[in-house]
């Protein structure tokens, strides 16, 4: 077990598992709770917030269409409110990092190592903010050589 406080960027896929009850929901919830229990700082980016907002809403709408045959106005409103509730929850749990042109340039410079611009933008932001870990289930981020990355269960195991 480590007693030092860490700073963690929690990736979009972990938040989606956490809020939507997807396959990795238990590990995502355990990682978030572990960070809170050990007073590790959680951070996100504006892009993560945007993606979670959009993907939570679109997932709820897709599920409603499948169950109801179409999307009712009330189901659309529920999806929108759920998206806002997730953002509110995230803002209570995490600090939001700034991203700017410098991170864009660094993300572009990482292209020879990784073709995924969005991942590179997270890596550049995490490196500039001197974060300890990215918590993710993204195989590309887990294998990167720029910023250490851990799967949620690995992080929780690190803190035991």
C-alpha cells in the first residue's frame, strides 16, 4: 500500500462504466471510491466532460428507442437530465484541467507514437499537469510510454 497522495486522470470509458452500469462498472466504482478513500486527487478534462455528457444522453436515448419503439419527449428529457446529473457528479468528484494550444501541439507531436489524437491530447495534458496516473481501460493508453496508466483494478490494488 502506498500512503502518498496521487493525482489521477480518470478517462471517459471509466466514467461511462461508472454511470451507465456497463461491463466494467464494479471496477470503475471501486477505483473512484478508492481514490476518495485515500484522498487521491481526481481530474478530468473538458473533453471528458463533453464526451460523458453526450454519450450518457445518447445511450439512454438509444435504450429508450429500443424499449419503446421510438423516443418520446419525456424520455429525451430524462436522458438530458441524466447527462446533466453526471456532469454535476463529476464536478463534485474531480477538478477540471485546462487544455490549450500547447497541449494540442504536444498531442500532434505524439502522432508518430500513437495515431489517436484524442488519446494524445489526454497524454499531453496529463504530462503537462504532472499527473501520477491515467485510469483507463483503453488498451492504447494502457500501453503508452508518456504517462503511466493503470486499469481501475490495478489502481485499486496499488492502494491496498
